[in-house]
C-alpha cells in the first residue's frame, strides 16, 4: 500500500463539479481582481471565524505582514514569536522592518506562555503566537500578558482555520489573525492565497488600502501600498471548500484519534486539552529514533515529513539575529524527534490502520 | 473612522458591461475556457500547485519572447518591480529615479524596497525625459526605473548611456510593453532587469494577479528565484529571509494558453491604433500618440491628448464608450507623496499632459465599426463645441 503524505488530487476529484462550476462562473464574468467573488468569500470567512471583517490577500505570509504594517510596526520594534514554525512566521517580522524575538515552545509545540514575559522589552510591539499543527496557542495566558504590556496579539493561524479555543474560532482570538490558503492547508485554494480576520474597523480600513496599492479610489493614493489580493478565482474555490471545512476537520480529528488509539505507548502522540479543538493540519509524533522510523515508513510506502527539522533561529538567514544552538532547548529537542504522519480528510481508515501497523512494526 | 468601504474596485470593473465599447474584453477573450480548464485539471491531478512544471515551461517561453536568458514568474507586476529592486540591493537611504507619470505600483515598489523615488519629468510621448535624468542623479541613486508607458519603449540608448556613465542598473517597467521593441530589441531585454504585469487587463493576461521579471544575468535570476520563494534553498534551509511572491501554477496555465495568441493580440492592437491615428488626425483638437520609427509600440492603452478632455470623456461614456484617464493625478502630487516634498510646478510637462490625456478602447476584439463610432462621437463632440 502507498500512503502519500499529501494527496490533493483526491479532494479535487470529490469537488470537481463544484470547482468547475466556480471556474466557469468566474471565467465568464471577466472580473478577476477583487469584486463580488472575493467579497462573498470574505463575508463567509468572517462569519465562519466569528469576526466583523475578513480580507483576502495574496498568500499566508502577506496575511501576517499586512497586519504588522497596518499596526505601524517597523524599524526599531520587536515582535515575539516561536522559532519552530515555517520560515514565513519570522520573515514577515523582518519584512516589516522589525526584529523577531523568539520564545521557546511548550511541550505542545506552541509558544510557552510561561516564558513570554521575560522576552518583552520596551521595544516589543506585538506577540505573534503560532497555532502550530492546527492547535490553538495558550491564548488566555498570552492575551493577559499582552494586555498588561499594551501589546497587539496577531494570531499566526496559517495552519489553524476552524480550530477552537474555549469555543471561539482561531482568527477571533487576537487583534488580527493571518491564515494561509496554500494548497496543502486545511482550507487550500489552487495556488497561493491568504486571509486576514479582525474586529477592528480601523485596522480593516488600513489593510484594505495596503493590499491594493494604497488606493483610496482609482486616482488617489493615500499611502504607498502593496499589491496583495486574493484572486477572484481562488476566492470562488475557497467558497466552495469552506462549506466542507467543518466536515473535513471532524474527519481529521477522527483520524487523529485513530492514530492516538493505535500508537499510544509506542511513540509520543499529541492530545487535546479539554478547552481546545485542534484541526490537525499535522499529526506529529515523537521518537528518539525519528530518522530511522521515517526511513522505515518510507520503505513501507508511507510519506512523512518533519515540521521543521531546522528551527528558524538556526537558519542561515537568521545569522544576523545572533542566536546559537542551545538558545531554545525545547524546540531544538523537538526538531530532532518529531515526525508528521499523513493526515487529510480523504485518508481512508485502511490507510490509517496501515500507517499504525507500520509504525508498530518498526518498534516490534 | 466610519464603516470603511467594503472593497475599492478599479473603475474598469464597475461599469464596464453597461457600455457597448469598453476596455474589458475578458469574457470574449476566454470564450474557449474549457481548453484552459482541461489543462488546469492536469495540473491538479499532479498536485502541482506551487511553481512546478507549468511555471518552468512558461518561464522558458516568456524568456524567448523577451529575448533574455531568464524569466522568473512572480505574484504580480508590482512584485516584479519590487523584487528586482531588492535583487539589485536597493534598500533604506537609496534613491531610485523614475517618472511621475505612471501607475502607483511603480512608486509603491520603490517605497516598499525602502528607497525614495526621485522623479524626472516626461516628454510629450509620455515617457521619462532622458535628457533630465543626469541632473537627478545623486550619490544615493541606486537604480533608474524607466516606464515604457502605454507600451512604447523609452529612449533606452540615452538612458543606458547615462546609467553606464554612473554605473547604475536599469530596471525597465515593461508592465505595459510585452512584445514592444526598441531598435529591434525586445522590451525586458534592454536594461538589467525587465518587469512585466499579467494583470487581467494587460496584453498578456491571466485570471488574477501575475507578473514576470526578465534578465540575462544568471546571478540576478538566481537571486530573484530565491527572493520570490521565502529565500529557500530547499524545503528546510533558508538562505535569506525573503518574500512569498510566486506566479500561481494555475495562472501559468492560463498564460501559456495565451502565448500562442500573443502575436495576433499585439498585431490587432497595433492595427487598431493605426486606424485611430488615421481617422483622428483630421480632428485639430486631438493629438494622436507620438510615433517613433525605431520602436514597436504595442498599445496596452491608446492615449490621445485632447481639448476639453473631461467633457469629451463624459460625452463618450454617455454614448457607451468606456473612455478612461490613465491617470489624472501624477505621482508627485498624490497624498501619499507628501513626505517627498514635491509641489505643483515641479514637472510641468507631466502636469500639463495629465489634464489632456484620454485612453480610447484599443483591445484586440474591437471592430472597425466600433472604432468608427468612437471617432464619429469625437467629431460630433467638437463640432458641437465649436458651433
């Protein structure tokens, strides 16, 4: 049996008719930039996340970058985030002109709130917790500390659309949130795409300007801006998929629970706290024999990945930040032992069983 | 602040289908979208959504058109400009010389790169006046960014000469100028880097945002490829903190579908422009676009200068012709430009021209009947005002 790590074609097969209809509708309209399709998806996404506003942008990186710019964060400022994320989480801070300040992760891979306060300096402007793997960060603790220090909280929700924290959806838990709609995400379009949510009308207004050249109207530019728009075509695809998202998240949680049942005691498996509902963008297990386990699974035809083998603070691009090995021991230890197993709604029970059996056979 | 506008729509997307003769011809252009859909289905079956084979092929084909060794697909024309400046090392404290008569993105890209735009007035042909560039160069100047406005290449020999004397790279804003040529050489191959937009209303267009940067410099091309994709050397190693600005694979499919039609699109636009020239020449209140035998103008827009422009525009729109102004307010007088300290009178040619310019529909699906109607309406308008 072959179990690919990602299999986007399966979802496309299931949705082919709906996506084709969307393609035909947008194609025939001749309206490909902003407009009705984008606005429709934006209202659906805002309603889904429980926020007043949602804005479609070009990709998940821009979905984090634009809120930082809209908050006026720039040179001389610091923004706190995690070193165990996709490179874009730190990059957007650098792109805004600010300095990323890292805080080690807790055992659940998310920013450790107990270490947050020590990282705050007079230059800190915002905290950007990552809801890694689709599990919400410890938002109550983070928000309380942020409020005490007057910091904005921007959720890096790139992997976490649909997840809930004390009943509320990610995207509605901070000042603003950025989602990625990259094809492999839980809500993925057929190309690059991103989404910003916020309740703040001023922030919404500023981001609306920034994503479209700073244009107040066709002829007046109030601020030099960017070009970062979610294509109308991709918005139409996103609308189609959003209708299925909750069912997909349920299925991912079901797969996670199958994995847990089959692998408990064999490898370390993630679990939900009672107040969180993770959406399992990734299902990460931990083992001291990670590399050998990965090769074993590969021989069995099972695709796995490591999210992420080199923490951001040890990347070549981060040299100027002056970190070294040992700065974030929890994240560094995780990087050596974590392995992501295949998880997507279309994964069949037999495939899950085969993955479980293959992991178990490695340790047998 | 009150409830903000949901979304600002470029005007071409608001009224367009209410008019008979307009700038938006996309439903016609994509009448054969089933062909594109079939090709997209193949991409989807391969799960090949980010960069990948279709983007590689498109880039090779595009480089052949631009006459460069490399073409790099990016998120938009704006990002093509911005990433080019970053690839050349433009940063805080630097200056980039450009024209005040352009779309906002030209300046937005310079500001985003951290630099300060330094404007130079234009000539009557709407392009930067090369004779004025040298006076604008300072020790902080890092690049010259001429815009091939409307699809007419700038006077590149003079610009390149000034640039060479001061060892400055030249980034061509060729967003309007695919398949345009200057003394036989293609726009996009004339400077250090060329930047193209494939916005839905460009001559080569996709179904959303898309852009291309062209260059024959291997090092710059490699740098651009790094910068557009998070600075990633591979999945797990990041060489430099960088951007996410990729041409969607799906859009590369649309673009490749159109590449085969590009010669026909360009020829049709040139023919329509020639037809307008011919008929409009007899109207004394209208000045047709300046021609230069050494360049091939591809007419992304057909811009005339005319008397009583605002009234004429209203008259044309009232009669179903989507006449537009690209653009009424120069960059140096925009609210966003206040920080640069320019004022009225700084660029007299540009400031005069923006009050006179009018763009007439010139897309490839225009018929000669429609063109005749446009010209008849203009004739009648001036006959009325002179009566």
